[in-house]
C-alpha cells in the first residue's frame, strides 16, 4: 500500500504545540555552532558534545523543583543518558568542556553555554528541542545522525509566542557544508530519521525544492517505538579479569596462505628486487632498450623519484620517449632531469602513446613489433618484464 506525502502549501502544513509530548528544552543556536566548531578543530570529542546536550536534560528535570531544595547532579545520572563506559571518560569530557568555558559543572549547580538561565554569555535564537528527541540523540554515537538532527532542528523548529512551531525547509547540502559531514552520510541519516518517524517530509514544487530544500516537519509527538537495553556498566578503575579459553596455546595459524595472483599473460613474476641493478647511470642506448628502462625504473624507485604505480610507470616511459624525440646533444641528461625532478608536464600525447606501446609489448613479448630501438631483447627477458602492470592514461587520473 503506497501513501502519498502531504503537499506543503502556505503555512497550513506547520505543526504548533504549546508543549510537545515529553516537554522541550531551549538551546541557543550560536552555542550549537560553537560546540560543533570546537569538535571540527579537535578541541573536543563527539562524546563531549553529547555530554553537553545531556546536561540540558539534567537541568530540565529540576526546573519545577522547589526553590528551597538544593539540586544534586551525579555522574551516574549523566552516564544513564550518554551511555558508554562512563567513569573517568565523563570526567575528562567535563574537564574539556570546562576548559573551553562551555560548561561549569558542580555537584549542586550546572551552567551551560546556550541556556537562557545560565550566566555564561550566549546569544542567538532559542531553539525548542523536544526532550525525547534529545535523549535519543545523545545516546547515538554516529556524528552524521547528530549533525543531521541538529541541522533540521535549526531550520525547522521555532519558539514563537510561547509555543513551539515545527516546519521549515532544509537542504541536505546545507547540513553537509555547515557541519562538515559528507552529503551521502547526511542523506542516509535523514532517511533513518524519516523511517523512525522523527522527520515528516512533505512534497512541493520543484522550484522550491531546488531553492530551499525539502519541506520537513519535526514530529513534536514522536516517541521511541522500542526501548533500548540499559547500558552495561564497566569499571574504569579496576583491571579487566583474565579471559578464559579452553585451549592453552595460540601458536597456530587457522588461515590459508594467500594465493599469488597471476599476471595478465599467465606467468608468475618472482624476480627478486636485489638481483636488479640499482645504479641510475644513463647512456643513449639505455633509452632504446626497454629492458634497461625497467632496471632504471627500479633504480629510480629506490631513490624515491617514482612510485610503483600505473601513473608513474607511464610517466617514466613517456619521459624516455620525450628525451628520444626532442633531445639533441644530451638525451640521457634530459631524461634524468625529467625523472629526478618529476617534470612530467612537458610530456606530450605522442610520448604517452609511444610509452603505452612499449609497456604493452613488455607485458606481451610476442607483440614486440613496432617498438623504437632494440626491441628484440623482449623475446629473451619477457618473463622478468612481466611485472609491468596495465597502466592507465593520464586523462583518467
């Protein structure tokens, strides 16, 4: 059974509620940007951001408490929201947040950047965040889910006239650029939120989709369908117990040796590197001998001038073709200069075509016709020259 999405027209598709199911918390927009910027600069970790968001839930639980009562905040209550190992990890998160002046934590008082009842300086629009969605988000550890949830909350949730208004346009590309998450991850996270019922997408004309994005409503009456299992509490101060195994020895291998893939011409290349010459003394006849060029390639690789990849193999043989074509007085010197300083930008398409024919004949010695210079040596050294892999053209790099 297929269901059609409602069409977004005017403001009739917006959802308004005096109080969403489960309540809501007010978070400053610029505080979210500040925390995420610190996360991108590696000043805090993702767990620290989740701890900061979970502290809003701790404060909201005590908003209706009697003024004569002194609240008490514990790490156990914070651990129940964030999950994970807890213990020393939560203390480190609070220490990093306190160092950057994002939070002031004590046993009887919490001050948060972005809270309207905090003495920490913060400006910006207040975002009404549903508490059920907040608790579900701080328990998630994937950054794309957290970033996508925060992005849609910024674009689709408003606090106007003492009421929560849900409805707005949000583009996946905007979330990707603002929070530094790949576009594919944002789309996957949004699909997950839609499947869970957190986001309710609508349809509209293509012009609005291209300009503003997808019209979306954050479900103010959403509730989790399944209750997750309570987090397993592990001690962070005592060493882990020894693992029990039925077998007493691990000195055995249960995997098979990997099979050496054959080369395209069906011959296994087993030539040892130490048997190949490592000197890079170039003479004019070397530029005409493909076998000598292979030895020079290994010598250049040992000096770090080239790498054993398809691009550098093509550039190396094309440099030899370029030296043969344009060199007049010192062809070996020109070739050595191009390889040593990686001046491959002077190579032409004609040089690449010539190098491609040489490498193809190196891999197939029977097809050694049409090579420049002494090509008969390929018939004698075809087995050792089979290490030259198929190269790709420079246009595909």
